C-alpha cells in the first residue's frame, strides 16, 4: 500500500510516498480501508519535532491524525462494528498513520460515520469535534448558564464548538470574519463580533471562559475579559505545568513545561484566572456523542475545494502551512 512517511524530524521536513506492507491488526483493532484523511497543523508540528516532548515517534513514521474509511477486517475481540461499516476517527496520538491506503486502529478510537456526512466532509470532523468536546466537558467542566467566548471561532473549530457548547446550555460568543457571521449564528452562537468592525476586548467583560484559537499574541486581551475565578483555555499558546501533570508526563518533562508556561500561568494567576492548554486525544465514545450533535444540527464541516491525493501530500501540507485554505484540506483515496 502507499503511505506518506517521514524518516526523521527536520525543519523543513521531507515527506515521501512509499510502498509499505498493509498493517497487521491485534485482537482489539480494526483494519480500515482509508477513504479520506484531513491535513492539519498538527502534522507540521509532529514532522518538525515540535511536539516530541509530548509524543516521540519511531521512524519511518506514517503521518496523518484523522480519517474516514471502511472496516475491512476486525480483530477477534472487537464488538459493535462489522466489515463494511463506514467509520471516522481521530487516531491515537501514539499510533497515527492516516496518510495511507490502510490503517490499523484500536476499535475504542473509532465511531460510525455520521449519516449526514460523506467520506470527505467526515474526515474534517473528528479532530475539531473531539477538541471542542474535551475542552468544554473535561478541561473546563462548563455548566449550563455560563458564558464562553471563542475568538477566531468562525473556522472549523468553531463550527463544531458552537453547537457542542449550545448543547450544554452555554451562552456562546464568537468573533471572526464578516463572511462567517450568518453561518456561525445559524450554528447557534448567541453573539457574533466582526473583528474588522469591533474589538472584542472593548465589548466583552466578566466572562466565565475563553477558548483561544489565535495564540499568544491575544493572551493579555483574552485575560482582560474573564472574571476572577474564570478560565482561559488555549489551543495554540503553549503547554504549562497543569497540562504536563494532566498528561502524566515524566517529572523532567513536567519541569520543562512548568518553565515554558510560567509566564502565562503567572499572568493568569495575578487575575485569579486558571490557564489551560489542551492536546486532544482519541475517544470513540465521545465521537459517538459528537455524531449525535452533528446529525441533530446537520453540521457539514467546510472542506477546501482543491482536490488532493496521496501523491500531492507535500502540496497539501504546504497549503496548510503557508496558504489560506477555505476549509479543511483533505487527501482523497
């Protein structure tokens, strides 16, 4: 089978399409014939070694974190699925490999593909869906009646996070481009701030939560609109001591992340706010909950119109790294 692999961490990294054996499966895994795989910034972080303190890999490494496909073969102890089922998955961090014609995946990491999605749009859902779900339910433990603001939330993350937050009874505020206002409000947002017309930090105050999608440049502004006792969770700014402990990383790694995140923790603590960093994990049961939300709200993730195949993997990764894709970039098999 064809697979897109790297043989070392490097900047810039080199990815090669190689012929490799179809993987064997254990009793608890399924063999999936891959139909589509989404391309994310996470692939760039993995390939350059930027996240090797969180997860280090052996080489050669097949890249790719989320996919859709069809169950081709099942392990002896797998239940709840059958050969021919259409599935989607965010692969376990320790066992990625979506950029290949076949993937061996633990059954606990997959779920049936939502009925309103095809293989291409479905490939754009698991990573952002699980990120939103774990951020709101686990990291923040948000409760009905509380408020959450998602700056830059008009993209693929917000498309999943808004309906998930609304299903929990939260008041949801989003900032983003004027073009995305109608779509975001239709997804359930209570308030939308056009970043070209208004500064969110001048409009908002005393919020319970902010989920940051923009990175460290917005940290101080985001802190300024959260009430004491509130929480700032970032997908971009960087890990801290709390994250390292939650992940169960080795003691020396916890010390490193404590140092790396110290300035963010210090700024947050001064305002009596807790800072979180999230790194999403696979979870088939949570995906099943996300499937219900996708189907009930008829969510169809935006996918970039350009068509890529595995031979175009370098071009697809480059588009994610330097271009401006109109939705999730997807490799079709």
